[in-house]
C-alpha cells in the first residue's frame, strides 16, 4: 500500500514538472483574462442587484433594476431592433463572402491583387469607415449616393433618416466592413478541398455554379454553420454603427441593445439598469455560445 502511494506521488511530481513550463507561459494570459473579462463580468452581474451611485454600489435592491429595464417602454423596441440587425445581417451578409471566396478560388489571373483589394476594408480604422458611410448616406445633395441619384434626375433621398430602412442601410455598411475576414475563412476552406472532386465534376460537365453547389458547399457546410452562429452572436452586440451613424435614430429606430446599455451607463447615469440589461444580454449570449460549441463539437466529430 505504501509502495503504491509512493509511486502515485512520484507520478504526480513528474506530471507537475512536465506541465510547469506550460502553466508559467499561460499565467500572463490567465491574469489578463481575469482582470479584463472574468472579474468585470462577475462584478457586473453582482452589481446589477444594487442601487448604484456612479460606479459604486450603495444599496441592495434585488430585481428592481431588472424590472425597470424590462418594463421600460423602450425595451421591446430595442430588442426588436437587435433581432432585425441579426436577421438582416444574415440575409444580406451571408452570401457575399461565400460567393466571393468561391469566385476568388475559380479565377486564375490577378488573384493576389484581388485578395489585397478585398481585404482593405478590414484593416481600415472602424470609426473612419463609419464616418465614410455616414457621408455616403448623407441626406442632402452633398451625399455620394444622392449625387449619383442627381445624375439621373432623382431628388435626394433621406437614407438613414428613413426609419423603415435605417437598419438595412447600417447592415449594408457592416457587411462591407466585415465580410473580408469571413471570406478568407471560406477561401481557406475551399483551398483545402480535394482538387480531384473539382476535376471529376468538370469532366462530368459541371459549370462553376454547379461545382459550388455540389462540391464546395457540402465540403464546407460545417464551417458555414459555425460562421452563421458566430455572426449572430457578434451582430447581437452591435454598438458602434448606430452610435456613430445615427445616434440610435431616427426616433430610436436603429437603437440596439448595446447602444441602449451605453445610453444607460454613460449618458443617462442609470448604471444599475445598464448592468441589468448587460446581464440579460450576457445570459442570451451564453446560451448562443453553448449552442455554438455544441455545433463545433458535432462538426469536428463529422470531419
């Protein structure tokens, strides 16, 4: 018995020595995660049950902050706006990176030049891009789109000031700015497909569209599904676009959950309600993230 105990201790010491270097290398990352993500998230959840004076908890109020957030007349509209952001980003932003990745794989000449040109929006500063599109959508005759309309004798259109289509116009900008990174993920996946499948399809008389539908898409379906879920999680947290381009307007038509949290916490001074709304969003995204990891596991098992 003593001999077995001694052997197990030796094994534990050997494991400790083996993994000590790895843990030392991981320690800075763990510290940063604790200070920047885990601790603030935990404190935000705890403080959401308190009455806040500035950023100091003063009095425990239970679910009062949550009740004020949910019963606020803006809550339903803000959640519906955020759902629209997710819906339109999927409808508008799903196909362009996928199709462009396949087209880039099909062409022979100027592929490197096109890759560089396509990736440019991803390396430009985010706020400068938002301001650029703000002036593209500018509602008077000096806006770029209205200047184009004027060439055809069409009166200026209000663009972002039209509450019916504001979210759609913002999503178009989001798609233009963010599709490059997603496109290169798809492009790398397409590059990894066995070329003999393309050759066999070509010999059978398949055109590029048929090769995309019957060869490329089935081979990369797992990555496509994961990117759709990841995109939904990312768009649900949209903040910069409505803040810079519309200020949440017109009449709150483009206010997202993220922008509403910003308004609560930094403009209106309702920090407790900002934390409560943040906790609600955190719970929703935790469910979506768990679903993402579940899908990721299934994709890995099927590969």
